[in-house]
């Protein structure tokens, strides 16, 4: 046989489209030609595969003209993941492995020059796609645990090309790799009980966790803004299996550890010097950014005004849509980004605007420039805007502990269950669904319209108020928001009044 077709998959973000490696041996001037839109690392596979086959003791068809086609031809291919499929294709085409041995199989792996198999990134999305296609998967042993996370998939793991061939020939069969999925991590982390005072901020944190709302803490330095934000993951419910797989797939294509973080909600805290590409993803070979690594978790931006305004503005669309679309001249990638934003900021450059403990040293122009780094459209997308004031010494030294995270977490899970019965979290409700879920009375609707007019809030802010009020009703066990919930929800739109003081 002079023609062989091996099944594998490319890695395009979180997608793993099928690729057929076609190998044809023909008479003519000896040589090896690789076509099918391969990038540099794929072109170099010719030399890796040649050396691996020779060093493993196989016959390399040096006297034939070899044509390698990676189909479909218009799909970009990169990385060393095609080494193993190309090597097996050459062995089948040259008659050293029967073609029927690879029926119902897909394979992926990079080859060392001596035939050892090296791990590749992005195996979990590939494994999920292989499972959907109903095939088995051959992977390097270093990727075996990651591939097995896909669940109902027969994973064949090997350390060397010789092991793969011996398995295909039936000489030394390799047992399917089995892995019990680790139990979801229930890590409450730092406990809310350690937070002294700040009752409104603690309440806002609970509301944010219950409804999936974005949250901004504003106040002088040292009032506990970062301390509060770091405790949000501890009051969020555990990930569902589907959510855990999505989070793991993003970590897989980013080359991050999976098993240790299985079932743990992400908490990402990039430095304020982060670029727009680092935050939302991109690059010449687009990779997930911080907003995607925080998918189904928390993105914490400390010292929010210190971030470049351009960097913050690129988050506006993903905050609404829950995804990021990165387009380049010859390809595009889509990454999920359903994150919960928690941010912290000082009210002015010195941090002491409105602080009774210390007088602010900033000029009016400095304060205006500092506050102008946050645009109105960005602030509109933050449902809860809460002042975190300086605490009096007696509260700081008090031994009275607040509610522990475990107790708050139970209330959050009950409220979220009410929302999931309606279909989705309150932070994601929009339009008619939101209006129907709130079902305000005519009196409450008229009262709310008057308040919004006096506060000069936008239409987007109006819907944010409704979402927060609905979450407050869920926490209170009410079928719909009442006047008390509307008043509290409006009270969480404090930033305009705080910054203009």
C-alpha cells in the first residue's frame, strides 16, 4: 500500500477540528514534501519523524517520493502534535503497519529524535472532540491524565513510538488508561469571619456571589478592599461538571496544570501593568487572556484606575457577551469569558479623599484626571459600587467575628438555585426575561423611574438595578423585588456620589 490516511486534530483555541494526515509514496526523485498550510513547527516535523523512525529501527522509505498532506488544506496547523500521525502514516504507507490497525483511532504527539513521545498542549479539547466522534485516542503518557478527564473515552498512552507500533500490531497491547476524576475542590480559602466591620461591603459581596454581579470597592488605602475581594471565591458554589470541563479546557490550551485545580473556581489577579492582549487574549498565535482564564470564576483588578484606559475599555464587550472573539487576517479564535469582575480603587491619587483620618493632598485637577480613567460605560457595567470607609479603632481591635464563609455560602447556593430554576443567573438576565422576573407593581415602577431621573442613571444602569434587586429578593426568599429591595439595590450605585464629593 502506498497511500495511508491517519486521523488527528488541530488546535484552534478551544476548538479541535479534525485533520486527516494523508501519506503517499510514489516513484520519482526521492524527497519529502509537506503541504496543507503547515506552520514552521509542523514543517520541521519532517526531520523529527525521519530521525525517530530510523533510531527506532524502522525502515524509512528513502528511495521513494513522499507527499504529506494535512487536510483540510485551508486550516492552519501548528505545533509538534502532528509528528506521531505522520510517523504512523509513513509506516502504514510503507507496509510496516497494516491500515486496519488504525481504524477507529485518532492520535497526537510530538516525537523526540530517538522516538520518545513528548506531551503537547491542548489535549483536553482534542479528547472531548475525539469522544464526540466515537473514536479511541493515542496520546503521550504525559498527556494521559488530561485526556482521561474527557470521561467516556478510551485513552491509549505510550512513552515511545515502539510501544505504539507494538500495540497496533497486537504484539504488546496497551491497556486503556483509567483515571477517576478528582473530587471537586471545596476550598473556602480565607474566611469572611476574619473581616472586621464593613457590614455593607460584606453584604455586597454576598449579593455579588448570589447573582453573579460585578462589584467595585472604593475607599481609602488599608480599609480591607483587597481582603474582601479575596474572600469571594470562598462563598461561591462549586463548579458543575460541565463548567469544570470548560475551565479545564482553557487551562489545557494555556499549558496550565489541570488535576490540582479540577473543580476549583478560578481567581485571577493580573497586575495593573498588564497589556490589553494579556487581559483579553490574542497574539500572533491567539491564546486565552486573563478574562478567559477567569471563566466561571473571579477576575480581580486591584488599583483599577492604574490600569490603562485602553486596557479597561477592551473588557466592555466581553463583560456583556461572556466571550471574546479575536480576529486576525488569516484566522480567528473564540474564547469563553463569563467571568465575575471584582475591582478595588482609591477615590483619588493619594487615596484619602473623604477619609476622616487624613486630609487629601490632591488638587481638583489631579482628582478629575484620576477619576476620568474610568469611563461611564465601564462603570455602568458594574452592578455593585460600594464605598469601603476607614474603620474606627474599636472595630479593628474587636474580637467579635463576623459570619464565616461556609454560612454565607449556604445562602448563596440557595439563592442561585432559585435563579437556575428560572433559567440563568440574574446578572445574565436581559430584556423581557428580566422584566417578567421582577414583575414590579405600578407604584414601584413609578417610584423607581423618579429615582433614576434624579440620579441621572442610564438605561443600562436601570437594568443593573433591577438585576440586583431580583438577587436581593432571591436571598430574602421573596417571589419578586419589593420596595425595600429596590432601595437597597439603588444604594449600591454609590460611586458617582463618592467620586464627586
